[in-house]
C-alpha cells in the first residue's frame, strides 16, 4: 500500500512565504470572486468551544479543489508569546479526494486574512487613498500594512495600541512594507485623517465613535467572529455601505453587523456580499464610508493554499 503521509507535500511557514507573495494571494482571492464564485454556497464551518478557546473546522470545495483547515483560537496565547490562531491545512485532490499537501495553517491564516481585506478594499477605496490607520499591534496588524501597501501607495501609517512598546515594535516590523510612508505609533485622533482604517483587535466594544470617520474612508474589521463582540460603532455601520462574505455568515458570526441590526441601524438585506461587489451587481458606494466585515471562510484558505503547491 502507498505511504500516504510520505507522499504528502509539506509546506511550512518559510516555504509558504517563498512561494506565495501577498500580491499573489490578493489576486487569487479577487480572481476567485470575479470568476463568479459565491461564498454564500461555501461549506459551513464548525466552531466548537473547548477549554481555553475554540476549535474551528473549515472545509471548502471550489474550483476543482478541496481543502480542510483545522484551526484553534486561544485567547491566552499572546501572553505566552504565541499567535492567537493556530492550525494546519490539508489540501485534497479534487477528483480522488486523496490528501496531497499539508500546510502550516497558522501561516496560511496570517496571509489569507489580510489578502481578503485588501482584495475588497482595492475595489472599495478611492484611487488616491493612502493614509492608513491600524488599530491593534499583533501579527495581523503588521500583515495588513503589508497587504494595503500592495494595493495603494501609502503616504502615512499610524499603528495604535494600548501598549506603547508593542505599538512601537509593530511600527518597526511594518516599515519594510511601506518604506516611503510616514510611519509611527498613533492615537485614535489619527482616525479623522485616515481614508483607510483596519481594526484588528480582540475588542468587545466599539473602538471609536462614528463621527470620527470620514465619509470617504474604507474600514476593515477582522477582529472577531463572535456575534456579541464589536469593533465598530453601530451608528458607523448604519451610515456605511457594509460588505460581508455572505449574509448567512454575517447573520450568525459578524458581531458588528448583528449588533447594528439589533439596534435598528442596519437591515441585514442591505448588506452587500463579496459576490455582489465583485460581479458588479452592487457597485462601491462613493457617498459614504465603506466597511468590510470578515469572519473568515474556508474558500479563502483554499484559494491561497493552492498557490503554494
């Protein structure tokens, strides 16, 4: 009998970084959506509570390929010097359903999440957008600087965090991605000048008031997939064009959307799906802020994972 494990391609974090650039990951996500794929029909993921966190089981079947991510979310990990999200990814042959590769799921998540954010922001943000504020100092914050630098020439970058030391470290780690930008640690006052805003935190309540945001701003919120946690003011969600992966996922996992709907500031039927945005069924708004709220879906991992093998 063949040795299935021995025949698997193994892609660690270093190999993934060598084989898949941020620009390539962004392009893969955009291509999948522009080809007509509708995330509404993606396989449902399971979120299971366990001691010290959650297990996420994220299958996907699209474009003739199949994959499965086994991920964990451990809120206590940053204090241990570890990433909050860990995991492995198994790529499967679309015809035989035989496993063909195992990828570092943590590195894959670190790449595909900002790639999805930037893929959508590239469509929503104005061509001259270039003043970025990032709230959060973890790995996703740094990778989002990389991703946004791949879609727009950044004039300025402000990274905001509760810990001054971690904010300074995040700034230094991000400099190589936007070497020409005016980059430094910032405060929430910087939001007033930003046309690109990324929220990558574990916050459970809004980070800033709606009135702080310009009408031409594009905001990305990626920090939570839990229905009772929000990073954005419901009033901001209500006055914005809101783009989500799918209405099904938004209705059960996207706290920023759910809280705004419950507050009567947004109707679920008014949110725009990525499918609608990328197929041109609903164009990007130009008269109000644009929000991208993501929770993470299996098709995104699959689109990027295929590039690595």
